[in-house]
């Protein structure tokens, strides 16, 4: 479908704005009238242009230089006498935003003042467009989703790939690993500092096995962290999609993410454990514990919401403490099983 010259020019101007700016979400479909028009002239003008307008409840008033000088409601206009000049009807108390402001400012103003639309002007106060309440709602949903992904230790990139209808499993796994690995590495570094402090302050000298136990918190912490990521993101996916769109492939995907991130983290913690404990066997066991805990944690974290969704249809009963306790219990059991199997067969 080809655009006419006027529409093409509007699109070109809108594409020049940053996506996160008010100019990037505004529309040029609004009604403006000159302050020198009479009420009758303004109504005739509105009738001619109402078809292309997003909303007609607010009429914006400009001067001869196209600068925004006032605003009036449709009710005020149609109830006024024909001969009344628009300048005498309009309100000069205008709530507006600049076209280079952050779009969150528009969200705050529309929410605060219960506006149906808000005008957008440039730095010379020339009217460039309006932002309607439906666009504000879209921005609010997008910003809220983005914040939730950040709280879950991910990013909007993973969300964008997950929401693509034609995205492959490999693309989703790669985007998940890229989004989550920085947060997991930060958690790993913090856990390693804790382990180092515990090994340096132990009162039992010469017992390597006691120092080995100092790595338990970081092992459990990594499994719990990746599990909470998987749980949070699965819950958000379930909330935004139909039940039939989510199946056991989600658990397999999260398991693959846990495997890749677990390999990275296990290599790092294994190397640090060798430096601290001077035992290759124990450092290998610690690395294996981290890897298995992260894989199992990721799968359990995604499986639990899916199971409850199928059983009760209500995933609101899932809480962070519940998932955290479950993963800690599983992590402890896995830790002692792995250490019992490996350390009983090797001599440090």
C-alpha cells in the first residue's frame, strides 16, 4: 500500500525521533485551530479534519506561527456562540511535553492529570503531535514488562526474541544466555567472596574437607539464582500467552540455558576452588555440583509454574520464598549425593 505525499512526510518526520522519546510515540492525527477563528469557523474546520484525527475531545489552539497557545474541549466549542473568538474560549493552562523528552514523562503526566491526550511541542513551542491515552497504556505495559524482566535478571532482548512468532529454539536459548549470564556472574563473584572469607576464617587448620564445605553457600546460591530466573520468566510467559502455547519444551529450553550458563560458572568456580583448596579432585567436584545444580534449578524453576498452571490454572499462588526453599532443599540433596559419589572414590 502506497502512502500519499502528506502521510509519507509525516512518517519520515516521526522516524527521525528516538524510540524512547515522546516524539517516537506521538501521532500527527490531531485537530488544531487558530486562536483568531470564531467558534463557528473552528467547528467547520473540525468537521473537515475530524476523520483523520485520533481524538476530537481536545482541540489545540495555535497562533499564526503554529505555536501552541491554548487548549479547549469539544464541549466548550460546540456550546459557545458562533461569534465568540477561540482565544476567549481556550485555556492557557497547558500540560505538554517536548518532543525530545523521555516517554515516561508523558506517562506520568497523563496518569497524574487523567488526560485523554497530551500535546507534544518542540523547543520553540511549535505543536508537533499528540500522545493519546491508548499509546500511554501501551508504553506503561512495555515499561512494566521491561522492569519485570530486569528484576528477574534478564533483559528486554530476551523478551523480544521470546515474543517473536517465528523465533527458533536456538535463538531463544542464545538470547536467554546472553541476557542472564552477566547477572549470574555477578552473583557468582559475590558467592566466591563469601567462600574465600569462610575458608580464611575457619578455626580447623589443615582439614581441607572443612574448607570444602565453605563452598556450599555459593553452590546452592547459583542453583537458586538460575532457578528463580527461570521461574520468574516462565510465570511472565504464562501470563502473556495462552496455556496451549506453553509446553514441556519450555522446561527443555530452560534446562539448556542452565547447562550453558552452568558450564561457564562451573569452570570459573572450579578454577577458584583449586587456587584456594589446592586440590584438583575437590575443585572438580565443586564445579560438577554447580553445573548440576544450575541445570536442575533451571528446569525445576520452569517446571513448577507449568505444573501448577495445568493443575489449578492459577499461578498466582507461586511465590519467591516457595521456589527458593524448594530449590535450596533440592540443592542440598544433590550436593551430598554428588560429593558422596565422587569423594568416596577419590583421594584428595
